[in-house]
C-alpha cells in the first residue's frame, strides 16, 4: 500500500480542482417573426453566451516536500493566509525555499518556509488583501477532530455544528465530517484520524464559512484541503476547492 501511494505521489503530487458552477448557462435565442405579407420567415441564429471559466486553485503549506517541488509552483504572485495573535490576514506571499537533507536517504529535499505565521499559500484568492473574518472557534495544533467530537460555533450571525463520526476504534472506518448535518468530507479508512482544522472563516468574500483542513493519511504524510462555499455542490454549504498531498515516509 505504501509503495502504491508513493508511486501515485511521484506521478502527481498535487491535486488541483476547479470550482464548477452547477447552474446551466442560458442562451439567448431570437424568435422568428411572421410577416403580415406572407414573406417567408427568416431564421435568426441563436446567440452563444460564453461560459465563464471557474477559477482553478493551487495550494501549498509550509513544509518539507519530497514529491512536490514548491520552487516550480509558487511565485510572488501567490497570496498567503497568515495569523497574527488571534487575527487572520491575507497578504502577498512572503516565503523562502531551503534545501535540507532527506532524512530517509543521501539526497536532499526542498522545504517551503513562510516568513510569517503562515497557514496556507494560494495561487489566487477572490478577496481583498487585509484582515479576514474568522469564526469564533479555538483552533490549535492539538484541536483534533476525533470521532465523536462536536464543535458548535457562530460565524457572522449563523450557527454551525461540526461533527466527526466514524466506525471502529484503533483504525477508523468510514470517517466523516458533517457541517450542520451535511457530510462534506469522507475517508474510507482514516487510521488514527489525526485531522484538525487550520482555519474557519470567510476566504472567498461571500460572507459564508470556508475551511482549511489538515487530514494526513498517517503521521509520515502531508495532506491539506481547502473547502470554499463558492465551490459547494448543489444542496451543500461548502465544497473542495484544492488539495495538496506529499509523503515523506522512509
């Protein structure tokens, strides 16, 4: 399983997703007009409306990488979500990349470093730079979403209930996260489920809840998800916008 997982990572280290608009694009059609003098009706071609392309998001987090090369992905055009005290901000990406020894061999590996308390690097963000509205939920490195855990909080006047559910004890099966009863994340086998939230607030500027979730396959892997309300499928509140995956197991 480990070899298969590493092979897949070597082919495609980062999963990039597009937010898709679920509403059909309408087309304006001109109707034929019947002339009074029985002149043959002239057909008018329908007007084609160009479909707006959904944004494509790419994300990175401060971390060593083995299969991803952050130097070929990130640029000064990216932005970052960072924290100052208890406040969150979005600003132009400030980072550095260092080459460090690979702990599992004689080679080396790149490490992406933030120059602030960086949570997430993002290739684009549909929101003004500056302070970001965050939910009134305490988030830390030890805020694990263990099955049976429930968090209740408010954001911009709306109440939210976040639940983690799974089957089993040592190795969790069918792990799921629900937001107000709606499942937005599922893992068939979640190991010890050392998942935790990195951010909860508004990142796409629509005054609705967005989430950044750390959900590694195990303690030797990296996997972070970005969920946005503007990427939500019909009937749901949020949807997956991007995912970054890497593995540094020996």
